[in-house]
C-alpha cells in the first residue's frame, strides 16, 4: 500500500546472504578481495575497462563524480529539477569546493543538446563569468522519462565540442536499461558518458552504490576525495558484497523489470490522468485534493507533487497483486 518511494522497499534476500558470506576477516577499507573484484565485474558488464568505487549514497556518488570533472571556479550544467539541485542540500557545491550548478529547463526534466549548446554559447569567455566544465543528466529523469542512447550521444557530442565532461546520475539506471532493452554499454560509454552513478539502493539494495568511471583518469584523485569526504568505510567489503550480489545473474535488471512492470499496471488504469509517459517505475498523475484524500483513506500512501498532482513509485518487491488494488481505486475515481 506504500507508493512513496522505492527507497522504502525491502532489501533483496540475496544481499542479506552476501553480507553473511562476507563476514569473515579480510583487509580493511577497499583492500579486500571483494572490493578488488569490482573493476572486473563492472568491466565485464560494460564491455570495456572501467574503474569502479563503492560509496554509501547516491549523493556521494554524484558529488564525487562532479568533483572529478569540475574545479571550484567552474560550473555543472543540469536540469533545474535535477536531484543534484533539488534534493542534495548543496552537496555538489560542497564536494567540488564551490562549483556552480547552471540550471536549464526541458520537458520531463530532460536536457536537450540544443539547450546545452545555447547556454554555453551565451557565456562570455572571460574571468567575469563561470565557465561550465561538465553536464549532468539523470537517467531515468526526475519525471521517470528515459534518455535513449541517441539522446545521450547528442548531448555527448556537444560536450566533446565544448570540452565538457558528461556525468549520468543513474539512481534508476537499472530501470532505464530495463525499459529500453539495450545494453548498459550502449547507454553509457558508447554514447559518450564519462562517469556513471550506478544506483542499487532504490532497486533492492541496502547501503551501497557504485561510481563507475569510463574515463579512468578521473578515478585516481577520486579515491582521495572519497576518503576526505568520510566515505572510505573501514569494512568496505560489506558494500562490495552487496553490489556483487546485485550484479550476480543480472539481479539488478530483474528487479528493475519487476518495478517497471508494476508502474505499467498503474499507468494502464490512470489513462488520461497521466502527466508524462511511464517509461520506468515512476507514475505522475493528475489528482485533485479530494481524490488524493480518498485514496489515502483507502490506505494508499504516496507523495503530492505540486497542486493537483501526485507521484506514485513502484518497487522491485511489489507484485501485481500488491499493485492492482491501487490501479483499480484510481480507475474507479
């Protein structure tokens, strides 16, 4: 009955088993055998050599990635509703030492190559204006819309032409890949992404996210930044164990497919109430105040998302039988 957030979902049993299996004695910090295997595991997944670091939160993954690309006097172009702007309490500025977030619009919280290029073109090349150093996109976006490989490639082309790094906030990267049916490689480095925050916590994980560098030169200093930021956990093997459990047999993808399928059940019932196409596991609908109160009276929990709107999020562990009562209640309004 809870559709607030996939952050609130239960942890997949395989992860809990992986913690027990990792509960022996090993080297501290990231020197253990599990942490050492992350590069190989992610290199296999992405079909290219990468550097992979564990961190405890998506905020840390995003902020560390941007700090690797951006000096304190520079800027990061992102959507005005991006998570790094709206929901990270200034962490990107803190980690980068003061870099500015340069906010753009765009339907469904997505950036376009044209808007990024136009924004850059309007900035004078002198010391009186902040110069952009990176672009950050969220996939799936804050309104559940998915960037396709060609869209990412279009943004990457502008980034390369203007000397900018390209970061992907992939808190729901699994849902994007599941929705598109493409390979993780097609949606990232093959399309021009330099760094990816690969989210697991929203998708059945517990307390570990991955920071993936396709541009491996960005990783070396990030290891020092991770320590300085307080994210080099002494028993890092337990974070690595969680991530490896999610990668095993594509559990991350199966969980995302389940969450996406649940969102489609709600979308089919919502029909003309839909504010955006449903491409991942978030559903945004028109919902009057009295209708929202009625649904809550039936026991359903969700967030209001502006006046007359609501956000409904499905999780990996919600079956069709769990979700169908909400769909039927919306259909009956």
